[in-house]
């Protein structure tokens, strides 16, 4: 029995026990359901082993939505706990675990997955490619992310959640102050999913550099593809820093080194430094694809070409460089001298310039445009003022001397949610709605979508604007409760009300998916939005091979040229197409990575060694495997094209 | 025969051996820490350049521009990170 004691939750509560039961029931229900409908073969052949970028993208998005609900439930619990003074719904330890989980899940497993999912689905279509450069690697990326996410998600029922914040600062995260295995989970879950992200970065750079359709020079790429290219460049340069920092943290916690200890020559603040060297570029990894999505949507629904294409690209390049030069603004109060803080304060302010250029470009795209207020456009239009408020408060926080007042208060929490929610979350929802017909061949219901939009936007304002005020009044972040005398009560209750509205908004989105799946018409055609870029030149839903004939491109709006200017998009005839084979190796290898991480968390060395041998065996197998892919014959393609009505020819 | 002889690679190989010997001298000769570190850093960076250009053929394909741009970008980011960290954690730390 002694062996199993380590898996006990160190600080249990009825809620956690209920979750254990719920998780068990859901797993049983899934297994029973798939068996009952005899879908194991379908699931394995069509989804789990797929190397198709579209299916991998959809799996990323489904996982991201699941994580959104996990993180969202945590958020509602936090708002509920702080809604009234001296609340006892959660105690201090549970509150720590909940806000840590909320942060990690939302950034790493929701936002990152959503961004990468949309990139997976859209980028090869936008550049007229059949798939990504390395389809097998792409599957491994997804499954490693999924293994990491699942590893992190079981922490609260097996062994205990991490509780040192999503920033995981040392010495708090060291063995002295975080005695449970929680931080080990943090290290291994992020390490495993981080490998996947890094490989995605390499994969997409190679794809975008090498696989563009004939005629598509770099300056003729659609804006979302540009943002994806720059994002992946940032991923490749930023993620190794996190990898190394986490390895150092793991060595500290599990092998007795002193990198981040406050004794024996260690520097505890070095973690904070390295974390933010990665962490600030990470912010732009999330927001740049969002900018790309807004650029596509705003141009489409204003019925105009994007204003200032070159300045859009230029400002993204500048942002990507500046994003590496500002990280110290996350710890202005650590104790640097005024000169150091001033340097990083100035670089921080400088980022506002290219961002401002982008905002004006969007406004000028809409200027004199024929604006259609569809659901994606509503999100985009709401994004501009709300994100600007978030940006302006960011500049306030960037003033180093003033930051001593704002640091670690709810003002900061309000600021970054004000950029991330209208920036990233709205963009992902807008992008999902926009590209939904490309994925599934039917539209999401507009009316229900608008209800969800208004609940989310109004809920957002109620939820986060009060935090600016309580933050300035001195309410510290991560404080699990407060006394009535502070006067924070009413505004926090308002915040909880807003969180409730947002929760309703997300439920409406789920209902919309269900409703549209049941009742939405399936004959939406290939171009339901009157769109402009290349991904709309193929069918809805996209056939496996993307384009029957490789498109020939002359501008960033190839499809618009085809529709309005008589541009000949598909000059060739249909020939056989070379496609990658499915493979079970990625999911098996990631399963082994999961066991590896889990064993490492609990110091089960036998499990570590066996799974490591398994991982290397998978790699060796892959090295000697001969896989030349397969061909789809021209007849088969013609048959499929005829089913779609032969359009696009 | 002359066309077949890889003179560039042989020169590169000799040069990289030379750089290794210079770096090794830090161990055998008694010199100050600063001087030793300087020699090591300089030879290390030249060595990396030799490897990249001569043996990994960085400048020989049509991707030349892309390869050099991303390499330089990577070096610049690494330098910013290292010197920024030194600034925040050591030099500018009160």
C-alpha cells in the first residue's frame, strides 16, 4: 500500500472527490459509447492516426475548447470565492491550486492549442499546399501537446495540483515551499507539450517558406499566413529558453541542484528572468495570429482589400523583434536600478507604435467599406476598442516608476485579461465561426452566435473593468479572500456577475454548435462569406487533397482576383496527387511520453526507464521505416470533384 | 585532379584544428581569467562560423539569404537575452 500513498491528494475536499468520480464516469461513458456504436476502427483510422493537417487542426481545436471549459470552470470558482468578503467556498491552498491551473490551462493548453489548431487548418489552404511540410511530425506535435495537457489535468486528482502560480516563481516552487508533486507536474506537462510546440514552429516555417503555390511571393501571402510565419519564428526562438528553464527547475526539485535556490550560489530570481525571456514573446505568439485572423475577417466583411498590407507585415516583424527586448517589465520591482528599468520601459512603450499602426490599418480598412455585421465581424469590431483599452493600461503598467503602484494588484489582472480575451479569445471564436463552413460544410447559426457574442462582451466588461478600480485601491492579485472593511466586496460581486454572463455565453456557443449541426442547411456552397483569400477557392468541407489542381496566384487575394478580375486560378488539368500515409506511431510515442512524464513526477524510475526505451525504440523504428506515401488517382479526384459539382475548375 | 581535390574543406579542417589548439592553450598556459575567457569566446565563435560555412554549406544554396538571416537573427536574440539578463540580474541589480 505504501507505493500507492504517494498518489493521494495532499489537500482533499469534497469537490475534488466529486471530480474524481466525474472523471471516472466520463472515461467509462466514452469507452462504452465508442464501443456501443462500434466506432473504434473509425476513430483509429480516421482521426487518431491521421496526418492530415485539417483533421489535426480540428483535434487541436476540440482539445482547446475542452481546456477552455476546464479553465473557465476554474475562473468561475475564483470569482465565486472572491465575490463576497471572508468567503469560505475555497480555502487558501485550493485557491492557489485553482488560479495556477487556470493560468496554465488557459495559456498553454487553450490559447496555444487554439492558435496552432487554426494555423494547422488554414495555413496550408491559404498557401495552396496539399499538407504541411512534415505531416508525420505534425501529428507528433499534436499528440505531445495532448499528452502534456492530460498529464497536467490529472494532477488535481492524483498527487495534487501545482500551486505556485502559472509563473511558478522560485523559491516558492522549490521543494522547501511546494512539498507536493504539483510543481513536478507543471514541469513535465509543459516540457512535453513544449517539445510539440517547438516542432510545430519548425514545421510551419518550412511549410510557409517552401510550399507556397506558384506565383505566391512572400509579399503576396494572405495576412493570416504572414502572422503564422512570424509567430512560428518567435516560437522557434523563444521556446528553447522555457525548455532550459524548466530543465533547471526539474534538476533543482528532483536532483538536488541549486540553480534557483537562494543558497549555495543559486539565484532564485533567475527563474523569473528566464521565464519572462520566454514569457513575453509568448504573449505575441498568442496575439499575432489573432491579428492575422482579424485582418482576414475585417477585409472580408468590409468588402475591401486590407489597408496598408506592407505596414501590417512590417509592424509584425518589428513586434516580433521588440517582443524579445521587454521582458524585464514583468519584474520592475525586483530591485534593478533606475537605468535598467528605464531601458525596458522604453522598449515596452515602443511596442505600442507598431500595434497602433495595425489598429489604424483596421480602422482604415473599414473606412468607406460596406460593412456586414456577421458574428466574426462583431467580434472583430468589439476587439478594436476593448483591445485598445487593454493596450493603454499596458502602457500605464510599462511606466516603471508607476508600476510600483500597480505591480501584483488586480489592475494587472484586469490589464492582461483585457488584452487576452478581446485579443486572443475573441479572435479564436471569430476565426472558428469564419472557417467553420470550411471545416464542416455548414454554417454556425448567426442569430444564436450574436447572442453568445453579446453575453461574452458585456460579461467581459462587467467581469474585468471593476478589477481596474479594486486594483488601484490596493486589492492584491492571488489573494483568496479579504475583509469587509477593505470595501472590495461590491465590485468583486459585480465581477462575479460578469463571469457568470461569460459562462452563459460559452454555453450558448456550445448550444449553437449542437443546433447548427442538427438544423443548419448543408448547401452553403464554396464561398458563403464572399471571401477573398485562397482557402475559399476549394470546396466546403475541404477534400482530403485540398486542391484538385494546384492554384496559380498573382496577389494576396487570389480568390477575389478569380471572382472579380477573371484571373485563371487553376491553369492545369487534374493529375494524380501524392499524399502522406497515416501512422499510429505518433500517438503511441506520445502515450509513452505521458508514462515517462507521469513516472518522473512520482520518481518511479522503472517507469521512466521503460518508457524512455520505448520512446527511443519508436524513433529507431521511424528511422528504418520506409514510407513513400500514397497516390490518389486522377479518376478518384474527378469523382470527388463531380460530387462537389465540379466547381473551382 | 586539381578540380576534384577539396582544397576549401582541407583548409577549413586545418583552420579548425588550429582554432582548437589555440583554445587548448588556455589550459596549458598560466593566464588571467579574463584573457582565457576572451580567447575561448573568440575561438568558439570563429569555430562555429567555420563549421557552418565550410562544412554545413551555409552559403552554397539558393537559400543563402534565408539561412544567414535566421542565423543572424538567432545570434542577435541570444545576445539580447544574455546581456539583458546580465543587466537585470547582475550589473543593474542594486
